C-alpha cells in the first residue's frame, strides 16, 4: 500500500476512484425487465413490472398488499394521509387531512420522514432517541402521550437499517389508540423477532432510492393489510381519477404512481436482497474488528433484531471527543492527541477521496422545525443531539474491496494518534 507521511503520521494515498457512502449495485436481471418494458411498449405507470414488484415485495416482507409508488417520500405522504383519513374522516382539500392536528415523529431522521405531516397540515412533535438502537425512545413516547393525550398518529423510522424497539412502541400506540406509520425506508430485509420491519405499523413504507439496499434508482412502496387502503392509495397516486370514461375528480390526487421502467430495475434487484444484506453485514464486521481498539463503538442493535446494516456508523466516546464547532453551514475542530471528532474523520476521509457523512441532524435542531415541540425522557438528556455531535456514517458501499476498507480503517485510526 502506497503511503505518505504528514507530520509524522503515515496516511494512505488518495483513492484514484472515489469510494462512496453507498451506490447502486446492478446485476443482469434489471436490464432484461427494462428491455421487456420497451419491447411491449409499457413504459408508463402501468405494466407487468409494476404488478410483479407489488406482488413480490408484499410476499418478501410478509404483508398482504403493497402499492408501488414513484418515491419513498410519496409512499410516506400517502401513508400519513391514509392514517389521517382513517382517524379523522375525509380531508379538507386546502388544509389537508391533519388540519392542525399533532403527530408524534422520530426526531433523529431525514426530513422526508417528517415532511408529509406538514404536507397534510399537521404539527409534528419530535420524540427523542435512545442509545440502544438510536431510534425513537419508548420512554419519551410514553411521556409525550402524557403531555399530548389527544395525539392519535405516530411516525417511526428504523435508522440506518436497525429496527427500533417495536414491541414497546407498538404496545404504547395501542394503549393510547394511536395508529403507527412505520418508515422502513432504510431497513428493507431487517428483522425484529423474526418479522420484517414494515409489518409492525398500521402502514409500512420502504424506499428504492439510489443508495438503498436494493434500488430502482428511485421508487417506493406502501405496505398495508386491506383492499380498502390499497385501492384508496392507488387512486390518490393517479390523480384521484374516478372510474368513468371522462376525467372526474371528487378529491385531491397526486402523480405518485411508479413507472414500469423503474419497476423493471426493482424487479431485477429483488432476488439480490439477501446477497446485498450479507455484504453489508460483512462491511459492518470488518469495521468493528478493525476499529475495536479505538475509543468508539459501532451503531448498536438489540439482541432480538437483525439489521440489514445499510450504513455502518460509529459513535466516538465522550472522553475521546476533541473540540468541534458546527454552525448551520460550517464545521471545524481543534486537533488533540489521542482524540478525534466527526469533523476531523470526515475531512480525513475526504482527503483520500472517500465519502462519509455526519449522522442525521435531528429534526428539532433544523431551522424549519425548531418551533415545534420536542419531547425527551424524564431525565432531560437530549440523546439525538449527543448522537449527532459524536457520530458519523462510514463508507458502506458493497463494491468496496478489502484493500479499500483497510485504507479507510487506517485513515480513521490515524485521526486518534
């Protein structure tokens, strides 16, 4: 391995080709299904590929019905809307189906989890994370219900492919008569007590975005149990057209249906899900072994859970964190022997042409969402902010070689020297 010396440290040379966080991994089957769509001229939002994706994803996850949609965000939007209609009746076409009502949402997540609440006129209330899985804290959720007993909808995310504490969260929701939207966008194939994520909520959602465990370049699916919900969501996703010869509309609709071409890519990816999970799991294991002597730990999971390890992440021990400053747009740090921080490691990775990322910045810290309530457990500790300050996502692309991973581990180790 070629190396250079910088201030007494041996650092690997830059990668000639960039090592990404996570990119699509294509196989031969995708092109066959795309070509079939071209040959038969089914290239729009109807076709055999869409039908097959809905059937195969439902069977794979273990849920009776699936609706193929253009993005995971579209699936989340219609999941929130469907639950709101079930709870509150027909939506106001201007104010939305939530019309000022409060919704409990995971705080440590990407904004796509939460944005649909605002699309529908709702008010998000953010629920803090816990350290055992980095997901929604059941104790904070229970406290939130004591503060806002009128809430009847919860949106939960499984962060980085790791299942949340589903038994506890489901029990709390049921005890308070609340519906649960399960954002499994990052966790397709992950198991909790032998069941797939996406099957515990009243509605589940998965994503086929370009960086997900399997991909269509984009796309998503809504998972549900009843024909009524499936038909309602399909109708909304095709501009809410009534089944008559002319264009008749009695409610608001959206252009959210999946393309038959995108479905062809996903159809070719589905058989590779377990292979991709196996490779992601190996990446996690290599990092864990290579970094085990450093003052940090990998993203955790419970004994009853089997993550898909979509992204491998690390959390630096508090006593090993060097001074770090972050504004909304910039980050800096002060180097300190034997210590490091996410900013230093991310800059070191970038210096060798490898991509890492900070953990999701919690929603209650985002300028657009700061005005909304944020609930922590009784001890008052802000876990999400602490995870954001100390954690980062490592390159987790399943096409990485052993040599590339070895170089990345060397870079991370050098930051603590």
